[in-house]
C-alpha cells in the first residue's frame, strides 16, 4: 500500500468512526459516508472490502483510542488503589472523552451489533474482556503486594466493577443526565475503599 493510500484509508476510518458509532451499522447509509468524507462510494470501497469491513475498522479505531487512554491511566501511579481511583476519575469524565467518538463505542456498537453483525459483536466482547483483564491485573498485583484484600478472585471483582461502570454509562446516555455517571462512580470510590482497601 502506498503512503497516499495509507493516508486515505486512515482519513476514511477517522472520519466515519464517529458516524458508525453514533448511528450504528444498519443506521449508517452510504450517503452518510460519502457526504462526511467527500469521497465517492468507489473511492471508499477501493480501500475496504465492504461496509462490514469499514464498520469493523471504525470500531477498532475508537476501541484503540479508549484502550490507549485506559493504559495511560493505569500506568500513572504505583499503587493499586491509586490506579483504581485514577481509572474511576477517568470514567467520571467518560462522556466528555467519548463525545468526539459519537458516544461510548462499547455500549453503542455492542447494543447495535447484537443480532445483525457477528464480527462487530465479537470485537466488542473482546474489548470488554481486555478492559476487565487490565482491571483484574491491577487488583491481582494489589493483592500480591498486600495493598488490597479481595474476598473474590480478581477477575470476578473486575467484572463486577466494570459492569457497574457500563451500567452508569448506559443510564447517563439514555437519560442524558450526567448524575447517573458521577453518582455511581463516586459510590464506586466508596465501595473500593470499604471493600478491598487494607
């Protein structure tokens, strides 16, 4: 692939990623994509096999932005508690972070792709597992260093924590009320301190 072709492909992905995320796989039309990119249908599909391949690349783009941000937060501090609180603080501003993406890619694509796109559904599930794994590793390291006390396995606690975070994101998104996000994440801070801090 030439440098120009690589730039065109990257431009298409960056431009259409928020559109697919906001309107969904079925809800995004070819005219939405040509209008946003300023390219013809032929020019777009000269870079991607089909709409499904483009939608998957768009999700992967948003997922990579999210995972990079989470990795950055989890590498900021030394202690497990600091890492957890940094992650919770990140999620308190999650709606602001995901605004340029068209909202939460996990929630939007995960719900939209159910029943109509197995590749996208699988990519979302892998992303969820990836994030839960990152949280579990922090918990495991905290338990090993005797900083945290866990009454359940690290991955189980990570799944419960992430479920509450995603639930807060869903409620905040559906009601357009940030209090669901802020109040739930504030409660999670209290829960983490009470339940697992030694």
